[in-house]
C-alpha cells in the first residue's frame, strides 16, 4: 500500500461508514414495524410454550418519527408488558455499515460476514426480549442489569465486525506475538 493510499484509508473508511449508516438507519426504522411483528411471533411462542407464560395477545405499536418509538406489547395474565424495541434492535445498521465500509474484503466473504453477524444480532434481540419478559420483575428492580445489557448491545456490532472482518489478522497477530499471555513460551523458559 502506498503512503498516499494509507494516509487516506482511515478517513475514506469513516466517510463511507457515515454515509452507509445514515442511509441504513433510516431504512431500518422504516422497516421496523415488520421486524417487530416477526419478533412478536418468534418471542411469543417460546414464552408461551417453553416458559408457560399465559400470553393472551401481543401487538406492535408504531409511533414516533421514523418509527423510533415502536413498542412490543404482550398481555400476560391480564397485565400489559410493553418494551421499546426501536433502540434495542438498531444495532443492525451500524454493523452492516461497518462491514460495507471495510476495504479489502471479497464480496463472498463480505456476504458471509453479514449473514453471520446479522444472524447473531437477531438471535440476541430475540433472547433479550424473551429473558426480559420472562424475568420482568428482576429486570425492572435491578438497575445494573438493564445498563449492562444496553452496553453489551451497543458494543456487540463492533465486536462482531472486528472478529469477523479481521479474524485472519487477529489470528496471525496472536500466533506470531511472543509476549501474548497463554502461548506457553514464557513458561517453557523457566
């Protein structure tokens, strides 16, 4: 890589990321009511069939600018349990934008990274909703739990991107670095 192209690689990545994320977030929020309906179905069945929760009905309430106040509501044993899902599930567009903005990845590998990462993020959306509704009283009383979960969801797209997009470089760094803890080189010298 030449010095000129190396100098512009990070600013170019940032510009591409900002453009992709702006467009993808708007499109995602417009698509959110349909994703919310899918989440309602996918989370309602395990809550009712596995956890035995007496779910009477469920709905997706769409409101706010670009659907940003969309909520998922279940009526469970006569009690309404509502959770905002718009911000919970908005970690998908940044992940997609990171993958699309990353240079040096073949389109086949990029597609696989998108499939794996989006699948993992969607799995965690479902798991969070199921656990939050199943353990509703614990989640509402312990202030540390929602904060920790929110921080996890904020960082998860970036962690997945680093692992999937740069796995080869990470693996090479770990195997080549003699000072990495756990590789056994230090313990053999003593």
